[in-house]
């Protein structure tokens, strides 16, 4: 990551992506606890491992920028109650969608290799969200565009 004029924005976006990864790791603990033995349990384990690895990379990037990485919270509020496998799949999709937004912001703020890595993370989160939902969202990570595209599709315009 290039140090210079854009460093504060890049640091802020990197910290936000790191915070989102902390939340995803926590959330996948909940997801994994509600999935037992089916293919989705394997997806959850793979995602959990991927998010732990990305979290480590982001912590290193924050340190490279001369800051202390944001710490993980002891717990996170879930967006809804997760009682079963279907709720777990919905939570996994929400976690990944949240990450696409954080990584889209990081793509905008970062440069060079850090931007390329953020773009890969955005793509990976979007693909996992699509897998969990069974459909692809328009413009992953850019909800303002995705909502407009969805309205046009639904409204026939």
C-alpha cells in the first residue's frame, strides 16, 4: 500500500474491512453451530477459514500503515435470530453481503497491491453470498446501485 496523501482514507477503510472480518468470523461460529453434516456445513467451515486468513492479512496491512489493528469484540449482535439451518444460511449470506460493502470501500481507498487484494476479497465475498442465497446480487458491495437495478427489474423499467 502506498503511503501518502490517501493513507488516512486507506487506513480507515482497512480498519473497517478488518472489523467486518472480525464480525464474519464470529458470525460463522453461529452459522457452523446450526449446520450439521450437509454441504452447507462444509461451505461454512471453508468461509470461516477464509475469513480468519483475510483477517490476518488486514491486521498486517494496518500495522504496515503504522496503526494498531481494531480489536475483535467479545460478541456481536446478530441481525436476526438464528434457530435452524435456514436461518444460518440467511446469516451467512448477510455476513458476506456486509463484507462486499466493506471491501468495495477498501477498493476505492486503496492503491496497488492492496487494491487488487481488496478486489479479490470483494469477489470472494460476493461469490459466497451468491452461493448462500442461490442467486447473484447486482453490483455486490454497491448497494445503492443494486437497489436501483433490482427496482428496475421488478418494475419492468
